[in-house]
């Protein structure tokens, strides 16, 4: 039986969900969006149209702290649609954008053509976890969003940040402002404020995080043996992108390696997408304490070369610790595993709550912490 978003929420309340006013508001707004889309579709407004009727279906931007049910609500929205839709993690969407832009290089309007292609396939685009910290993504996103809105594509997205907080400390942020303006103009912004982190809802525990003192054995060899039972195993490296990654051991769908091999090498979110295409369980050993004293902020000056010459001027770079590059990769890995329902098994030097206690990345790391805490429940990945 197909439920509308509001019906799905009411059904969930009958089966253990806790009443939450902000979630109800979001469910009602998603219901209204579904109804508008289906009315437009019944009038003959399919994918790729820009009729006045189609434009009445306004998208939504759901934002708020971790564990507020944003992804759950968006997924209920997608499940209720009777029009063509695509649901992707933001990283996956940007991978497609970068690839298609490269393939369309030399055409008069690559972003317009890219948007037209997508509008020919879907009426609705749903993006989970919109979070911009990459300058290449920031420079592209404004043009992509404007082109999609012109094509009549309805966008529904989730984020931990309000639109005007996106890329807040980013280099040349003024070039990202058209993207923010497009989001605020075309989407209803709903704040799932405060309240309970619903990922902490009680459930049967399933330990996937261990604190290992120096000189004591890791539990991960035994975990690997259990998960890879009956599989052919090897210690041969794996290839991510063009880089060989040493492993402790791997099976057909289980990977066991050290934190340094995945998070202290120049890998990207795209590499972690490829990793999760291959493995259904990932074991990460020797995870250090990720916090550290930030180094003094530095001043950068000069120009940026791109499509046009932009004078950058003096700017203060964020105060990062020496480990923050690795922490960024760890956050991307957790995001990808969580989105794909792939459990991470971690053997670390410090308790989970102390893994990254302070630093420039404290805000995005809160999402990782909440997701890792949910991975300690049996229901995750079931």
C-alpha cells in the first residue's frame, strides 16, 4: 500500500514514532507538494515541461540538526510519487554533474543541456544531505540549479544548514550567492528545529565500535572472520581511482583496513562511492583521536584562475588541525556508508563521543557522530 508522506508519518506514530511538531509540518508540506505534482500530471504536465500548471508545484528545502528525520521524510515523499523522480545523495549528484559537464565540454551551454537531459527524464529531483565545502561544487551549483528550475524540475532537498548558511566560510563565496538565491526563490524552506535526535530512538544494541588501548589486540580480526565466513579472502590491495590501497584483509564483500589507508590518502567522496559499490561491510582499524589543536590561521592572497580572472585579495584561511584533512575524508566515508546502509566497524583509541571533540569541522562531524551512534543498533543496515 502506498502512503502519502503525511499518511506514512501517521502510520509511523502508530508504530513507535514520537509526535514531533516540526516533522508533522514537514510531512504536511511534502503532502501538498505531492498533491500539486499529481494535479499537474493529470493535466498533462509531464517531465520536462514548464507550463504554468507545472510551476505551481513548489519544491522544499528541509534543514535542521542531525537525527531530525529529514531523510526519512524525503524518502516517504519519493515513495508516494506517481511522476518520474530521481533520489540521490548530493555527492552522487555532483559526481554526475562533473562527469556530464566534462563530456559536454565545447558545447555552447553545457549546464543548460545537462539540465534539459535531466528534465527529459524526471519531474522531481531529490537530493539528500546538501552540504557544500568544495569550491568546484560551489562554482557549478548555482548554474546547475538555475538551469534545472528553468526546465521546470521540482527540487526537494535535505541539509543540516539553512540555505544562507551554505558554504558560509568558503573561498569566493560571492560566486555561490546565485545558488542560494535560486534555492530561496524556488523552494519552501522548512526548519526541523531542535527536538530529539530520532536516531537515538531505543533499539536492540549491536556493537560496532570498540575502544582499543595501546598494546591490546583489536577485535576486528574476529569480526572480519565472522562477516567473511565462506568467502574467498586475500590481502591484495584494492584500487580506488588510480591509487592502490593496502588492506589488512578483504573478502568478496567485506573490507578490513587501517584508518590511515582510507582517510590519510588523497581520496575523495567519489572514491568512497566506488568503495561502497564493492563492499557491504567496512572494518576500520587503528582510528586515532581525530581532534587536535588548530594551527594558527593563515592569510592567503592572490588571484584565482578560472572561467574569468577574479581578484581574491587577502583572506583568512580557517584554523585547521593537522588531522583535519583526514577527518574530512572520514566524514565523507561515514556519509556514504550511512546512505547506502553499509555498517562501519571501528576500532578506535578513544570513545565515540570523544572522537572529535573540537575544531573547525565540529559542525559536520556532529552528523557523523549521530550516524555512527545509529550504527550501534541492530536495525541499521537490516
